[in-house]
């Protein structure tokens, strides 16, 4: 029985290198290598071609392919990334609709706490935005205050990533994702990175964010799904090590998703795995792997 039927999981099991997973060329190349590995392990002696392996479905011959002329247009990954950076996120659009100023002296802590919970799975739903809007109306959050809170939240995440002296590639990708979700400009992002680095070198400490998270999760049950990609001190964490960390922090690790489960940690927030689907159906709290 395979531990995972995902391309990453099967390739890992068979020793196939798949560094740039979820990119077209890397996935296609790995799939071709995977087919070769599988054929090596299937008793195909005496079979002249793949047709003799009785594949399911109908074979499509080149003669039946449609004759479609090419458009000549290209859409490289760099262009897609640039467009994504310029396109405002749901949170950024919401913040820009807030009043420019409000005559109030409210604390922004409730806003940051809700923002933290919203971004645990690195996805933002319309229901979460509705809740955020209700909170802003209730406590009187202005546009400037929301921008300040977003920067404060981003600064905390950067300081956590820098606490071991290095921002690894997976950490950098996650920070970039959060910056996009919060609508933080490139200039502000670079300033936050620089200031956080200076603060860490000067004080050698981080915000109480981690401690509050640990207290919140203690004595909860957790289940992991997907391939682990995050690093600690520059070293990728295995599933077994993640289980050990969870145990050390007072969590109970479960292999299955049930209605009684408290948390599921997902490697891919957009995962459609059976565990992730079941977790959403049961209303289980979803946390992205880098967050955990």
C-alpha cells in the first residue's frame, strides 16, 4: 500500500528527483521517469508494446487529433508572477475600502488575532472577510490602522523566520505569499525584512507570537497530510520529525481525520486529498505546514 498517491509521494518512494514540483516541465519529466520505473517492476516480458498491458480507456491515434493553428502568444511564468504581484488580494481590496480615518483610539490586537487565524491555512474565504469586516465596524478600525496591523503581523512572521539566522527558500516562499495576501508593497516588504534583521541582531529575541501559538495548540489533536517541505535551521523536516515536534509541544498525533480532530496540517492549502476534504467537511481547523 502506497503512503501517498500524489506524484511527489510516489516519486519520493521510487527515488525519482522532483525538486520543482507543480511546475509543468518538472512534473512531466518526473511522470515519464515514473512510467519507466513502473514498467521495470511490471512483468512485461513477451509483451511487444503497452497495448498488451490492457490499459483502460480508448487509445487516441495521431490521425484523430484536431488540427488547431497556434496563436503565437506566450505566457511565461515570469509574466504570470508579475501579474499576480500587481493584482490586489482580497484583504488588500477590503482594507482599501475602509474609512481613511476614524476618531477612535481602539486597540488593533483583536484585528491581528483574527488576521492570524484567517491566514493559518494561507487561504482567505469570503466568510472570513465578512467576519473581518464585522470586527472592523465593531471596534472602529480605519484604513491606516489596518495597514499598520498588516505590517505588524508581517514583521512578526519575518522575525520568526530570522530567529535561527537564516530565511530558507520554503520560508521565503511562504513570506512572499503572506505579503501578497496582505497587499504589502515591495518597498514596505523590503523595509520590514531589513528592520527585522536589525532587531534580531540587536536583541537576539523574537516576539511572543510563538509562545502564544504553542499555548493555543497545547493538548490538541493533530493530523498531517501531504509531503513535508518546510525547514528548521535550513534542514527539511521529515514527517517523523514533525510528529516528534508535535508530541514535544503537547499535541496528540492522529493518522486519521475524524470529527473529534482539532487540527489538520496541510502541505498544500489547495490540497484535494481525502484527508483535506474530510477535514473541511467536519469543520476541522486547517493550518498550512509553514505556519505549524
